[in-house]
C-alpha cells in the first residue's frame, strides 16, 4: 500500500524525509564521488578494500534503465553477471535489488555496487555527514551499516542464482565528506554482525499472508475510502507506537494521535514502557505513584511511589523560605 497517501487520507499527513537543502547537498556530493566514470570512487575502493587489484582510471558503467522495479532488478542482475565475465572494474550506479520480506518482494536501491577485477562485489554507501579526523558520528555510522547490511543480503540472493556464485564482500565502503570540505573520504565498515542480525529478524517475520488472514473479511486500505471505513481498516492491524516510529514510518503521526487518545505509555518511549511492567496507561502510572492502586510488591509500583515521595520532598523544600 501507499502509506504516504494512506496517512494523508487519515488526516495525519507524513512529514517524512530530509529537507530539500540536505537532499540537494547530498545529491551534489554523490555526483562528485561518481564523476569521471567513478575515478575517485575506484581510488577509494581500491585503497581501502582491494589494494592488490589493478589500478584503473575509469570503470565500466552499464546502463541499468528498464521499465518498472522488476525490469530494473532483472537488468541489474544481468549487468552483474556480465561484469564478472568481462573482468576489470565495473560501477553500477543506483542498481535495483529485490529482497523477500515476509513473503513479499521489497525493492532496494543502493547508492552504488562495485564489481572488482576478481569478480567480487562491494556495496558503497555515500552519506553527506562528515568524517572528522577520520571518524564520523557512531550513531550515523551504525545506521549506515544496518542499511548496507540489507543491501548485502539482497546481493547474496542475486549471487546465489549465478554459476559460479560471486563473492559478496562483507566490508562495505562508507564514503563521506572529509572534515568540513566537500572532498570525499572513505572508511571500510564490516557489516557481518548487522547482516546476521537482519537475517535473523527477516526469518522471524510473520508472513504477510498470515497477517492478512487475521483481518476481517473485506478489509481494504484504499485511500479513497470514507474516513470512518479507512480508520477501522487501519485499526484492525495491531500497532504499538513509539517515538522511534517518527523517523521510520509514514503512519507514525496517525498512530501517535491514537496512542495519546488511548493514554498509552508507549507514547513516552519503549524504554519507559519496559520499566513500567503491567502499567499500560498514563493514568495507571499516576494512580500507582499516588498510592491509589497497584501492588506495593511490584518493583515498578514501588519505584513510582519512591519517585513521587522524592518529588514531593523536593517541591516542599523549594517552597520553604
């Protein structure tokens, strides 16, 4: 479904995505990295991942255009096979990959994939956040590594269909601006751990057919349905809102509104929810803190009452002359 259109139809449009300035800056930096047949990108890949490979001023850059995501995915697979047969360096600019998620194909578009002269494949992630003195923000690097791990899994699925099966490198290349300039620098990032975690998570996902089988007959998510019918359809799918959803889901504003209306503590974050045990609403929490409800032997209730007592003491002390 088109979740952006669905969110707008529900009256909670998504403010999802980067600012126009950030997109423009990121696109300009990416174009600089890939200019001249990927000459600068090849230098970084060779220097950080394959110093023993032959040097080349330019890479072969195949045309990956095709009709629809399925066509682009097939064209990418063909280009990868041809690159392995031809030898030398090949740069795939914004290839299209497919990965099965809960029984349904998800189409992915890495910034680039480089085919080495030995036939191995490397994922390249180009980001606009800087590397200062050779290191970048750990949180942003971690997010980029998790993203690249998904691309590695998708590439492994392509490689498994080829004979002989090419090697997909688990060291991806993260390319960022150097210090406060617009000059590219890079670092090799080992994503084996992120790849293993993502693979386990994908294996545990409930298949879409099973989820659909639990919904009431006739459930439909078409954005042109009446608001009442569309809201009922969305509510038929269980969801647990957390503030993290705001950066990952187009329906986050709708779920936040519903969560606040239901007085759910999940609106305060997963960490808070985990600490509160069986207390699921804000009113339950306040009632337990005031001593009006809850089992005193419950560690969460005891902690709330202790916190309430300390707060009362602090406020009383502040009020004294």
